[in-house]
C-alpha cells in the first residue's frame, strides 16, 4: 500500500500541525513565566481558543474522500534509527484533533469552577496534556508517536495526584503509570521489530520507523503475529480492553473533577492505535487473530455494562460504561470491513465527546454536592431542569438513540460485525441494550423519584459557563446524529484504503506463489 | 421543491419548531408565558393537521407513492440513508389520524394541565412526540422509521415519568424504556438483516426485492421486526409496561399509550407486508402473539377496578386484535381497526378525567361509585365504550374473507374470546363508573373549559362513528379504495367460502352477547366468595395479578442479571486488589456491597406464592393438599388447579351421576346399603385421591428439581465457582503474575506465529 502525501506548504501555506503542537506548549510556557494567577485563565483561554480555531481550520481544509496523507511535514531524522519528525493527518486521525481541542477548551472554561487552588499549574498541565495528545494523533512516525504516548503520562500523573478528588489518588496514579509503562514497553519492542524488519525487507535496507515507509514493507507471517501481540497488548492496556482495565475506574474515580475529560479522549489513543498502526501494518496477523480480539471486546461489553449496572458513583459508572463501549468499538474495528471500521471510528469520536460530556455532568454535580454518589442524589429533576436535560441528552447519545451521535456509529458497527460473524453482531447488539439499562437506571435514581437528595432544594441549576458547555456538547451530539455525512466523508478515503490493505495483505498482491521467498531472494541475492 | 413537497415538510416541521421553541423557552426561563406555549403548540399541530388533510386529499386523488427527500443523512460505502418522507395512502391516513388526535389532545391538555408545574415541559414533549410520530409514519426507510420509533419512545419515557417526584412514575418510565429497548434489539437486527440482504433500508428498494427473497431469511426478518413491534405495542411477553405507563398525565396516556405510539407496531407490520407475504411462518406468529395478547388483555381487563387500568388493558387487547388481523393477512382491516380504535379510545380517555373530576379523588371507580348524571360526558363515555366493543366486530366483517387459512381457527378462537372479554370490560367500566349507589350524588355539570374540550372530543366521536358505520375493510368500500393500493389484502390467501364468513360473524355475535351478559357471573368467581367453579376463581385471581408478568420477568430476568452483576462487581474488586493497591476492603459474602445499589426495574408486586396460596385455599380447601414446604412452583400449582377442577367435576358430574345411580338403585332395591357405601364412595373418592397423589408427586418434583436444583443449587454452584475464580484471581493477579500474564500472551503469540508459519 502506498499513501500519497500532500505537503502542508502546498495545502495551507504554513506548518499547521507543528503549530497545533506548539501552541499549547507556548501557552503553558507563558503561564510559567508570567506567574500571574489573575491572568492565568485568560492566557489559557486564549491559547486553547486559538488552538480550537486552528484545529477547525484543519478539519475544514482537509480534503475528504481521499486516502492521501495531508498537511504533511517532514523534519530531520535520527541517522541510525531511521526515526524522523514526520507529521500528517488522514481520515483516521484528522477528526481527533478538533475534538481534543474542543474538550480542552471546555475544560479550561470550566477551570474557574472546578479548581480551587493552584489554577495556573492545573492549566499548564492541561495544556501540556493537550499538546502531547495532539502530537500523538498527528505523528506519522512510530517512534515519535511512542514518545508522545509516553510523555503524556507526565501531565496525566500530575493532574491525578495534585488535583484528584479521591483519597486514594496517589495509588490510582501510580497504578495508571505502571500499567502504561508496561504497555508502552511492549509497544516499543513491537515497533523496533517493525523497524528492523524494514532493514531486512524494505527499500534502502536501513531501519525505519516511518509509517508510510513501513506500509510499503512486507512483514513475514510469523513475525507479524508476534508483533501483533506486542502492539495489541500495548494498546489494549490503554484502550482499555477487558482484563487490562483495572486502572481506569480508579483513575476516573480519584482524578480531578473535569480534567479527566481530556484524559478520556487520550484513552482513545488505544483504539486509535488499533486502526492506525496494527491493522494497516499487520493485515495478515489481524485477519488471523481478529476473532480473539473480538472475544476480548465481547467479554468487555458484557462485563463492563453489568458492573456499571450496580455502581453508585457516576464516575465509576462511566469507567465501566467506557469499558463496555470500547468493547463494541473493538468489535467494529476488528470486523475488518468498511462498515465496521467506519462505525468503530465514528463511535470513537462520539464516545470521546459523550464520555467526556457525562464526565462534565459528573463534575457539575461534584461542584455542588461533592462526589456524584447515588446516596447524595435523588429527585433532582424539578430543581435543576437544565442539568437534568443535559444528562439525559448525553446519556441518550451514549445509549445510541437515533438522531444522536451514538446511533450511526453503533449501527455501522453492528452492520460490520454481522458481515464478519453473526455472533459478533449479537454481542454488539447486547451492548446497546445493557447501556440503556445502566444509564437510564442511574438517571432514574439520581434525578427522579420522591427520595429527595438533602441538597436538592438548595441546589443551583447550571451557571452560564456550564450552559455554554452543555449547549456545545448537545450541539455536537445532534449535529453528528442528524447530519453524519460530512463526518463519514472525511473518513471514507482512508478507511477504504485500510480495507483494501486487509484484502491484499502486506505483500500488496504480488501474485507470487510464495511471496516471502521471492522477496528474500530479491532483497538478499 | 414543489408546493406538495413544502406542505409535506411542514407537517413534521411545525410540531418540531413548536417543541424547540417551547422547550428552550421553558428551560431557560421560569416565566415563559403559558398562553404562548398553548397557542404555539396547538396552533402548530392544527396547521400540520390541516396540511395532513390536504395531503390526504391529494393522495386520494392520486394514490401513487411520492417521496420527498430533504438531505443525505449518512453515507457509508454503498449504504446510504436519506432524510426523506414517503407519502402513500397508508402514511397519509396515519398522518391525518396522528395530527388530528394530537390536536384534540393538545387542546384538551390546555385545560387539564393548567395547574401542573411542568406545564411547559409537558407541551414541549407533546410537540416533540408529534414530530417523532410523524417521522415514524412518514419516513421512507426503516432507519428513519427507527428514528421516529426511538423518538416516540423517549417522549413516552419523559411523559410516563412526568410527575418527577413520584417514585412509581419513575419506575414505570424506566420499565417502559428498558422493555421497549428489548424490542428495539429485535428491530435493529431486522434492519441489519434487511440492509445486508438488500443493501439498502429504503422501502422502495426493499419491497421491490421482496418477492424474490429467500423464505427462511424473510421469516427471520419478519420475526425480528415482530420483536420490535411486540415491545412498542405492548404485546406478550413485553406487555406489562403499558398498564404502568398510565402513571403519566391522562392526555398523554390518551395520545401515546392508546391512540398513536402503541399502534406503531401494527403500522410496522402493515408497512412491511411485502416481507411478511414471503414469510407465512412469521405471519402466523404475528397472529398467535396477537391472539394471546388479546386474550390476556381482555381477561385481565375484566377484573381491574381502576378506570385507567381498564382502559389500558382494553388497549392491550385491541392491539392484540389488530395484530391478529395482520396475522390473518388483512392489513387494511388492521389499519381500519387502528384508526377507529384511536378515535374511540381517545374519546374514552378524554372523558374519563372529566368524570373523575366530578367524582373527586382517585381514579378507582369502584371506590367512588356514586350515581351521577353529567349528561354529555356520560353519554359520550357510554357511546365510546360501546364503540370500542363494537369496532372489532365491524372490522371482523372483512376478516371473514381471510378465514380459510391454516391456523386460522385457533387464532379466531383466541380472537373471539378476546372480543368477548373486551366487550365485557367496556361494559364493566360503564357499570362500575355509573352504576353505583345513589347516596353520594354530585349535582354539578361540567365546567365551561371542560365542555369546550368535550365538544372537540365529541367531534372525534362523530368522525369515529362515521368510520365505524361505514363498512370498513370490505372489498369495494371506500376505505379499501383508499388504502388498497398500498396495503392489499394478502394475495396468497385462498378466497373463503361465504359460509365461513357467516359462521364467523355468528360466532362473534354470540361471543359479544355473552360478553355483555357475563359480568355478573364473573363477579361471582372472586376468590373471596364461595366458589362455584374453583378453576374460574383461580383464573380471576390470576387475572387480578396480571398473570404475574412483572413478577416472572423480575424472577427470571432481572434477578439473575442483578445477581450476576453483583458477583462481577465483587470479582472486579478482587481484580483491583490483585493487580494493585487495595482501596476498599472486598465485600464479604452476604454483606451489602458499599457503593453498589441494587437495581429494581419492576416494582414489587405481591408474590406468586401469596396469591396462589389465596387462590388455592379457596379452590381446593377440601382437598387439603399441602406440599412439604408450601413452595410455589408452576408444576405444583398447575396440578393443584387441576385437582380443583377435578373436584368440581367430581362434585357436579360424578357425584350427581352416582347420586342418580344410588337413587335408582334404592328404588329398585337391587343394591344393598353396604355396596353403596363401600363401592360408590370409593369410586367417588378416587378422583380427588388421584389428584392429591399427583399434586404430591409434582410438589416433590418441584421441591427436588426447582427448589433444590435451581433455587438453591444454582446460586451455590455459582457461588462456589465465584470463590474458585476469586482465589484464582488472587493468585494470578499479583503484580508479578500480571507481568506473567503479559509474558504468557507473548508466548501464545510466538506459538501462534510458529503454527501459522508451519502451515
């Protein structure tokens, strides 16, 4: 498979992706240098606002329906390793950039309410987190991606330990970092093996971490399976996939009030890794092992949603719900057909927004009554109608009601899964039903009924900033839900390329009887 | 865009605009003027009603289907869905019905809801509902139908739970939503099969390809869609949410849970008729489900004492009859029945509150029972009740054409009994509401605003009567003429001999008469009276408990799921502990888990055990059947009921025969006193003895298999399994072993790679 590249210079005239990474860092640096608490919020707002505008520009100027990598920037490369500064977006990654920027913007808007102390440092950490996430999403070099992936741990760790609300936040943060380090170590091994394989079979016979280069390089089948498992484990811990999820509920429960919204889009790096790296680079192994991955996803769907059904803390509901939703996404992606891939990707975008949205709602509640625990809630609806409506709309998007952003993704996932195997479709379908059960149950307990929360009557409804956040999220939900075509068009080209890649395999359909032997012969005469 | 397109777009557009305006206004400001809310809502719906009538007139003039496309909703690969509306006779009739009834209900609600806190919320959701319902009936593809389908579902959820501070309302709303969601899984599967088969969900494409569809696949699609229809139309076994949905305000019950939303299932089946044509098996199931539900609703409706419950079960029963009509292939009849029922049931619902207003207090007519004359509402109420009972009868005219069909006799038997029950329920409602004692007469008439609403309601009644009097589904009638091109009667049905029709009608007439005569008799079956017929007493009690539908679901679905969830939660706590730092002490067995609340989707009803004990005590007290532990279980109780029946037979039949024999023996003096006592007493005691043995046997089976095996054995086994798992997890999940897990996966990968490469 060969991807064409469209340079940033010819497409837009300036290195927009580098700017997107640098801008939050610059804002963070300004915060560090100015040391002025009063100006802090303004600077951060300006930085993230500009970032959001820039990312929207990126999405608008993106050429839909083509597989080309766009806005490409190539920088210097490390001589021995073959790693280089190589940025670019395609249909798989481009939508994550504005979503990340949007959520960061909303988190910064809300910072005034959510952070009592050391707001400046909180904003710095959030900005750096944004920079690393966007960096990871636009990297086209495996090593560069890995670096962003690992550096992301630093602001996350600081956010959880310093501004976390739970008493056990230190432990949760340590567990998160430990799990991520294990994952990234495995991932690094897998990537190094790919780079080395390029030296054996690729053009030029040197190491390369370049994604576009590696796509041209065939990978022997036995090596593919091995690398597949290394990378899969690495990304599965991040996603998280079922047995490796234990860090997520703790981190979400103990972490900061709304800062985790950005963190939640970062979690999507796990499933992003599947669709970005694993499937295109290791198509044969993906075809060999898709059933195993789908089984993990199915287990996660049932396990996560059943546990979510009995949680009393909204954040834990979200954590397990996220596990369940990720299961459906994984099933979609590893259907390895166009519908499944598109559904999975659309659902990742949707979950990035709705998951973060419900986390915002949990934050709204937390700033009023403390932890969003059911015993502290109940019968809120008549007193806080706006908050109720916000929760309901976002929850319905999570459930996948048609007309909201959740439906089309889920629908396409089920469609794709059905084409792969009917049991996968059944499991994905079961997920939609259970999701309704746990979210509606939480809604009923927290907002309806005659058991009034102690604080219900004095509870304030949404404040202007919160209304802004709610309206933004609601607008996004209905926009994606009712006019999905532009989003799908953006993804079409790249996903079709991935689908073909899976069909043809990493040897690109050379037609040779034993392509591997042929290649060995050619490369090493 | 032609004028026609524009008008078509206005029909759903106006209610949507009203919903948005009212919703936003109400959410953002407390003092949003009520007058504005009323006028914008009622005005928008009226305008769309007028537009709908115009469209209907156009369609009557030219019945060819027309499509109005707005924009492309989603496009993925070869598969795409447009936001597009299909106008054909079927959808035009439905649209006119929906907007018309919505308008009357909106006008009625202005007065009815004027004291309520959530006035604006009610009207916003009402408009949104109208919009969603219109999308449902006008959509040009299954996906758009599903959009409306879920939209009306969520509006129904919001309106059932309208009284937010009522716990029971919240519970009922959740139950309705989740039960509908079960059906929706079926609907989604149906859409999925349709899309994978035809490559599109558009009606045009699907129905064009339907005649060549594989029969097995058609059956699968038909059954999947049926599951969706069962959920939405409250058919068995997902029927129990509808009576509880009466927690909502009465106007919304009238509109959503009687006239429009619940009929969406019938619409779905009628709309999909080209698919069902290829799937006679699925169609048979449609008919069976309909017949069973009609029976269920009818019988349970017999014993309700609360007006709204009687109405709800009457709706269930009538919906069942509509499904039955669909199952017999008479789609036009089903739609006729649907429209007529919508009119009459709305009328009943809208007159009930004005009656109750005057009776003061709750909605239980038996509690009030004051004789009370109110003139117009009274007459309307009685008239509508008569009409509800009679509509299926009229509809049956046309059904007669479809009699000669395999399985039809069974379905007809079910339908007939349901008709009887429905007729009875209507009569009972009237009797119960108006036939009380004269002591507590209230002399006041209707207040003017109510009267205004009632005039609107009586207009509906007139329309309904007109519909009912005209021979609805008959071939050659105007109804058939309108709807015929869109919904032909099933073409595969053989033409029935007229004799069948006559017999069928005769039977229905008999049943109807019987229905009007039996209430007195059925009242005598109440368990607290000396039972002339024990089995009937049991039936009465069972009906009173709504056949334990909620209870059964709670026992066999919700409780296992809950148990599993709690167990998984514990497992997760152990996983936590094993893989990281323990934060909370893992819960011990039997101790409630902190931070975990047990979900209860259905409210607790008096258990099967209690009721059956009551029934049993009356039904077969003389037999003194006792199981060792008094455990309740289906086999045991069935046998016990059988024993009751046997006793009755014994007393009434055998006893009399024997008495006759004895008398004749006495008279002829051919038998001695000894032989009479020894032989005949023994023979007559044999049947209860056998029944008793049988009951004991099944009690023993129940004890051994169900109680020990299922109720004690399964939890114990799974608890043991969970303990094993937990121990394993504890060992496996230590940080060191976590690394081992990863390494193991890698080894697996290596082995896999080796196997693959050697292949």
